[in-house]
C-alpha cells in the first residue's frame, strides 16, 4: 500500500464472497458443475434457457467500507446484493459475514441474522401508506418484537438522524420522494445494523434532491461508519460515495478498485466506456499527486542557514516546519535578509516573520484545489491528519494530472 493511502482503522474483512454463482432456470446446478460452465451467458441461455445472473464472484468487503456495485442493467448487481442475505439463494459458492457462513444457515438462524445485522433500502421506498412515518420507521423493530416504548424511542432517534424530526405523525403520501426515501433510510437505521444494503436507493429522485441525499449520506456515513453496500448505475454517484467500486458485466466482476483507480486505470474497454465522462479533478487527490517539498526550512536553524539554503536552490521563498515536522508557513528571502541585517539577530526563525498559508489534506480532491491555486503564489502544502507536512502540490502538477492523457506517439 502506498504512503498516501487513507489512514483507516485495521482493515477487517466483514463480507467474504467466494466462488458465488447464481443461475436462474431449470437444473441450475448442472450448469455450474458441468461443461457448460465456461460458456458465455448467451450460449447458456440458448442451449438451456437458463440465465447466468452471477458467475464466480469473489469479493472481500471491509468493515466500515462504502462499497459500490456498478454495472449496466442486467449485469447482476441486485442478484448479488440479494444473495448476500439469501433473499435469493445462490446456486453455488459461499458468503461469510462476520465469520458466519450465511450460505449454510438454517432458515430460522438466517431470519435472526438478517434482522440483527442488516438494514435494507431499495429504490422503491416500500413504505406502508396507511402507517405514520414513525410507525414505518419502527416497523422492523416491531417485527423483532421490541416493546412499543423502546421501538418508538429508537425510531424517533433514527428519524432525527435523517432530518425528519417533526414529520413522525404524517403519512408517507404527504411526503416528497426524497423525504420518503429518508423514511426508508430511517427504518433501515432504526435497528442500528452493522451493514446497510442499498439497491439504487436514489434513482427515483430528481437530480437536485438526489445530490442532496448523496451529500447527506456521505455526512451520515462519516458519523455512523457502517459497512454500506450500495448499487448504482450512476458513475458520479459511485465516485462521490464509494471507498471502493466493483464493476460488473454479464454477471461477472471485471474490476475492483478505488474511484481513482477505476477512473485512471480502467481494466478494459467496458470500464473505459463507463468512466469516459469522469473528471479526474473529481477523483484524484492531493495525496496522490503531491511531491516532496524541494526546499524545506527548519525554524530552529535560524535565518543565516535558511538564507544559504534558499539561495543555493535559487528560491525566493520556502516552507518552514518545526521539530515535529508541523508546517508553520512560508518565509521569503527578503524577510530573511532583513532578519540578518537587524540589530538583534534572532537565533531561530521568529514566528511573526513566517506567513501562514492555505493548506489541504491528502484526501482533498483536485477540484477543491483550484480556488487555492488562484489565490496564492506558492505550491499548496499537503498535510497529514496530524498536521505534519506530507508534501506539496504545484499548479503544474494539478493541470498535468487533469489534462487528458496524450497518445503514445506525441513526440
Ligand atoms: N427471478 C429471476 N428469474 C430469471 N432471471 C432473473 C431473475 N432475476 C434476475 N434475472 C436475470 O439475472 C440477470 C441479472 O439481473 P439483476 O436484476 O441482478 O441485474 P441488475 O444489475 O440489478 O440490473 P438493473 O440495473 O436493471 O437493476 C439478468 O439477466 C436478469 O434477467
Ligand atoms: Mg437491479
């Protein structure tokens, strides 16, 4: 893993998918275990009438990860998400969640496991129209047999989380699409599940509301840190929300990667077609393009050393860090000259001679660097989570990395 990868807590695999197949039709096991197994989806359909919805899927989804399943219509996304909790039973292979083999669970254990571990949000909100918003949000808890007081308290908290406080006594019909989807989300969250399954939850919404819901989900996930498995057709939604994206085609996974990897290194033409409209400025991060600062001054070394260093690199200014490598700001050659000429020569670089500068984090996307580039003449310092200087980004680097790749034969 590279130095600039996001620092995340220990990466525990929570959902382990192994050799998972789903074939719809008569005698599906015969296909998975027989010679037709390696034939194309079309050929199998023609010869047997069976539909291969998932072919030999292997994925590891980590705890706390926002995991996207993306692919064209019919590529198997919904089938995969449903197989995880056996709303559809796989033809072969295994799904292990929190170390438990879901594929082998008895139906009674499975029911318990689903209710305890999962929350589900689907495209059609699935709200019960004759029940109030509160009753809808509390529905899953009622099914679990929680006493009234407790389930209403939990459902209220969950409605608050999604910004629907005050609407608890309304009926779904009185709510907009976005609000109804929030009730769906509140219902899924009421039980405080470890894993959220979301199958195109926002695709029925107007673009503006959809973006707003995405923003809210990002913010919610920041606080809640659930494992989210999220299906979408929409590349921009995937890039905005996902920590990792799995791209499916004809029931197979063709690529798994971070948004940045998917956009910058598409595995084949199918993925390329998917990402061709993606703007690198929206996925590349400061951490991924930064370089080491060429000249770095240490505040305890004093003006003379600093000036010598600046001049030897023919620089007019440079960044200053303290002993902990924390960035203090920038100091100019002319300031150093004045300090040296002053009657009282300071032995360290005085803090009032160091100018504060705008900084960014390693995760900041390039698009958010543009305004800083415009307002300041220096490279942009990139800080680690603890405030230490990780590197710098120059205007040239930014524009180089977002301009389309040139052909092989450009010179
Ligand atoms: N119950 C079923 N019986 C037969 N074939 C099915 C069934 N459910 C899904 N399929 C087939 O399995 C394949 C995958 O379908 P799935 O619904 O998983 O795709 P998807 O990626 O979710 O598509 P969409 O983006 O349109 O929702 C398709 O070819 C579909 O026709
Ligand atoms: Mg689907």
